[in-house]
C-alpha cells in the first residue's frame, strides 16, 4: 500500500474539524480541540529563550543554551511537549496527517521573522523507517509551511542510518547515537540559509547534528521550527 493511500485513509479516519483531536468529542467549531482539552495544551506564546525557543519564565537565554550553545542559529516551537501537546504530536505521527494544517497555522507567524531563508527542509527518516510508518510527518509539515511562506521545499538532508529510540537516552548518549546519521551534498547547501522542520525538540541533539551537517557543507544559517519543545524550568 502506497504512502499516499495510507495518508488518504488516515485523513478519512480522522476527519478535520469535526472532533477534538485529543478526546474525540464532537466540536464543529473549526478548532479541533474541545474546551476541556484546550486546557491541557500549553501553547508556547509567551516568554521564550531567544535562541532555542523553549518556553521560559522570562525572555532570557536559558541555562541549557548557556551551557551548551546550539549549533543551529535559532529555533521556534508552537507548544510545550507535555500532556496535551504530547498527545497531539503522537496522533500526528500515528496517522492524522491532516493535523499539519493546524500546526502550520501556529508556526507560520513564528517563522516569518527568520531572514533571508532560501528554502524549507526537514529532518529525514531512512527509507525503511518511512515505509514502516507510511509517511514522514516532518516532511508533511515542511511542505505546508513552505507553501505558506512562499519558499521552495529543499529536501537536502539525507538519513544515512537508522538510530535508536531517543526517549531513554541521556544527552551524551543521544549525541553519540546521532553522530554521522545525516548527510548532504555541498552543491545543494553551500551559501544557503535553511528553515528545518521537525516534530519535537527535547535536548536539541537531533537539531544540532542536522545543523552541523548543513554547516559543514557551507550553509550560511540554520533555523528550526518544531511543533513542540520541552519547557525549560529553572531549578530553585
């Protein structure tokens, strides 16, 4: 069964604008979230780190970015990766391809301030992993954002090997797990500025490895747009 047919089936099973994306309750109000479930989603529309874009208490550089300066130049995210936000990302990854529209609604205004972007790309999957899932959710969202921003989709990153699940790994283990997993052609990258799309940022290890790959091939700047990111909470 082709990836396109799988997406069409998924969109039929999860119709847009009729039910809440979290609990399944009928909404019919063009929001895809019922009032109760909306309370479970923390939108990243307040104070945030000016570099990694994580939700923070104040608009100041977070301790994470001070301790580990990101390789990428700047990132934004639409939601906090917790509770409702986590549920929305999981549903998108499991077949609700139509959700790209709502996520693009949230990310488009956040991405417009990025300057001199030459094109939109995304975090790739290996061919085997993409066949198993049926589609790459980051690519779907990147295509939607590219159209809205009037930018070309430039799929310049290549995933060269499958990697372990990152959930239970430490920051150092994530970095080692991802080392050398991306490739790109210098002729497609040199002198260009990229907006890279992915679903979630936790430690930022994936974003840094992708940005390092692009910059080694001559990219001028690398920005990121995530559906959700882990909130930075200062320990007291």
